[in-house]
């Protein structure tokens, strides 16, 4: 059986349970792509994916939009292999496109504390784009530290650690087609 079709996954001492199915994700991505295509009609936005986690969401999203678009990537410091953010954000890969006067859609896998997205918004805003909006597949409800409004949210989720569809468990499991969440107290 394909790993993504399983209901639970045992990864070392961690047990994960199926949380958002492949079908639900694909449906939601199509809805977001439709909304973005409508909102950006007649424009050519640049989708900026935040590596590594956003690459799968970004690729599904841009293949579902019906407008012309460009793509670039940014990389920020990650959690390493930890499940809790260090609270420190640094830039590991800069942008290669000219942002000035352009419509930017930053694409994230998940917004947790909100620190990374605040950092990116500031970084991009100084480059004088015409507009900046954020699309995130997942949004943890504890993201209260955040000062940046998120225009396109796939799913609002509780504060569990999640993996799959781009999100990693110690760098692995990004290739799961569904999202799984860590079972508490296992
Ligand atoms: P923030 O700065 O705390 O919002 O963290 C955002 C980044 O942390 C995301 O882009 C992810 O790469 C990573 N992250 C946050 N929560 C999770 C999770 O539950 N699973 C995997 N990665 C996560
Ligand atoms: Mg990320």
C-alpha cells in the first residue's frame, strides 16, 4: 500500500495519524488557485516559494492557476531536525528575480509562530514590489506572534506537529501525498 494511503505511520518513537487526505488537499489547492487566478486576472505575479517545505504546494498551485506567472525561491534557516522553532530566522538563499514594481505571492507550507513570514514580508517590502500577498497551505492557530495578514490559507489547524506534502520529519517524509499529525502522548 502507498505510504500516503495508510492511516498511521510509525517513525522511530513517533506515531503519526492521517490528518488531511490527498483528495482534500488537491481540492483545496484547486480552490485557492481559482481564487488567485481571479484576483490576479490580467497580471503576471511572481510566486516566491519558501524552501524546502513549500515546493510541493507551490508546484501544485501554479499548475492549477490559469494566469501567466513567474516563480522564484527563498530559503530561510529551518528547524533543523527539531519540532519546535528556535525563534531565530536567517536567510540561506536570496531571491534571484527583480521584485520592484511586481505583484508577489509568497508561498509557504505552514505558518507556525509567524516569525518566518514576518521576516520575509519585511525583506520583500524593502525591494518595493507593487503588492505582496501570502499563500500558506497550513496555518497553526497559535500563530499569534504574526503581524502579517494571510490572504490565502489552505487549512487552519491546531498546534500539532504535522508532516507530509512538503513538510518534513527530520528531512524525510516530504513526499507523502497527505498530511499526517503527531499523535500526542505516544
Ligand atoms: P514559523 O516561523 O514558526 O512560522 O515557522 C515556519 C516554518 O517552520 C515553516 O515554514 C516550516 O518549515 C516549519 N514548521 C512549522 N511547523 C511545522 C510542522 O508542524 N511540521 C514541519 N515543519 C514545521
Ligand atoms: Mg517552511
